[in-house]
C-alpha cells in the first residue's frame, strides 16, 4: 500500500457546466476516509473539453480537495466511454491513488467498471456507505440479495474502487479558506478514437425528474393510489407545498409514473426535509431510497403497514380522503399567513 497515494474522486460535469452533486458528496466522503488513513491527500480529477473550469475548481477546493488534476482536450467535450476511460486510466496510473471514487450516475456507472477493468482491480458498485477497516482497507457497503442484506466488500488489489449513489452522503460545507494545488495533465489522445459518437441529447423525462433529485419536499404515491389519474391529488399537494411527486416501484411498474420518479433501491435515493408516503406499504427496497429523509409522514389505511415503523408521523386512513383535506388545509393556512 505504501506506494499508493491518497484518494482520488473522479468529478463529473453536467451539461450546463456545473458539477454533479455527487462529486462534492464524494469529496466530503473522501476527506473522512483520508482522515482515517492518517491524513492522506484527497484529489479530484476533472476531464473536460476546452471550457472554463475555474468555477468548478473553486467548488472542489472549497469542498476540501487538496489537489485537482485537469485534463482538457476538444475531444473530451462530451462524455465518451473510450476517451474518458483512457484519460482516467492514464491519470490513475500516473498518480497511483489507493482509493478511486466515482458517482453512481449514468456516466459513472459506465466509466467506473471500464476503468476498474483496465486497472485490473475490483470495483464495488452502487455503494451506500464507505469506511476504512482496522487494516486500512476500504470497506465499501452496498445492498445485496434484493436489499435484504447489506454487504461490506473489501478489495485486495490497488486501487480500491467504488461507485457511490448520489445523495447517500452529505455535501461538505464549503470552506473558502481551503487551498488546493491545481495540476494540468496532458494526455495524448491522437491515437485514441471513440467508438461512439454523440448525435443529439434528448431529455428522457419532462415531468419533474430534476424535481425529486433536489426537492426538499416529496409527496410519493404507491400502489394504493390505484391509477395514474389519481396521482393528480398528489400533484396538488406537492404544488401546495412547493415539492415534487415521487413513486414506489409498484406505481412505476403499473405505468402510472415514469421511472425517473421511482424512489428506492432500483430507483433514486432521496433525502428531502419532508417525505409524504401515500399508499406505500414500506418494503425494504423502497425504504432504502428514502429512510434518511428528515421527516417522514405515512398515510396508509393498513395500521400494520411497515412504513409506520419508520414514519415520524403516521396517519391511518384513506389517501383519497386525507390528501385532499391536507391540501385544502395547507392552502387555507397559506392564505391566512398572507
Ligand atoms: P404495496 O406493497 O402493494 O402497498 C400498497 C399500500 O397501499 C398498502 O400498504 C395498502 O395498505 C395501501 N393502500 C391501498 N389503498 C389505500 C388507500 N385507499 N389509502 C391508503 N392506503 C392504501 N420498490 C420501490 O418502491 N422502489 C425500488 O427501488 C424497488 N426496488 C426493488 C428491487 C428489487 C430487487 C426488488 C425485489 C423489489 C424492489 N421494489 C422496489 C419493490 C418492493 O419490494 C415493493 O414491491 C414495492 O415497494 C411495493 O410498492 P407499494 O408500497 O406501492 O405497493
């Protein structure tokens, strides 16, 4: 292990040139791991086209990175598996971090395994917790057996790699006093061709996809909503509260909501301030995506529904009676407040 240096986070850039939230969450996680390793270095790798990266460098620095590696080339304007995995491979080989962290986004889930294969190492995918064990190894935890067990996985090879779900770790508070060393690395891409070509970006979902990722309030519906049309009452409640609508897998599988609304193990992990679960039983796979919410309100007509075991407030009753009453009361209280 001695020849390996610190922890490297592969930061990801959104199409609007902002950093993905998970990139900052991973810097926070890496700082904690680095402290447990006796104060090792936290680095971030930014791969991009020829754009201004200064705002992103500032954000990564304030999040706590000690070093930032920049690789820029016009060929890297858009994500390409071949080019990005080549660049990441070269940088990791050069800098030899002992741990490499990647966000479990669509891009990260593509890049991470490709990179680990080229580095001839293992990767624990879709982690929900990271730690350092008594031997100084990365202990990467992820759900397994359909979410019924949490497995903590070690990797004997270097670097130890993990992809981590967005939103399971908190973003660090920005520290404007932190200083990071920025290093530009030139990687020769002349002989490297991408076997894929980006023709067009088509947004898959126009509803409120961004909504449940970032919303402070989520009103989610399950099989108990009984039809797609009935979600209108949840839209009304979400609108009154300034929140977004989510769904259980049962509701998504029934075709009532798009997959981007799904909360849970095979959907999104969310951590809103308020999560209102309507007609959702509380299966372990659903809880895996929302049980870190600050306040959970459950509305279910079955008093024995498991969702009540984790709910902050439980309402036993019919969603079709309670939700409209709740919406009405919230609207009235807003009018009174005005
Ligand atoms: P149900 O379990 O059928 O519950 C419906 C609830 O509605 C019941 O509790 C009922 O009492 C209540 N209800 C009915 N009518 C009313 C009414 N009028 N008023 C009030 N309450 C009412 N699930 C997810 O959600 N997300 C995932 O990401 C996910 N991933 C999975 C991955 C794997 C590998 C597997 C095996 C399963 C996964 N599941 C996931 C499915 C999960 O196991 C459950 O089947 C699912 O969460 C159930 O959805 P539900 O609570 O909406 O439906």
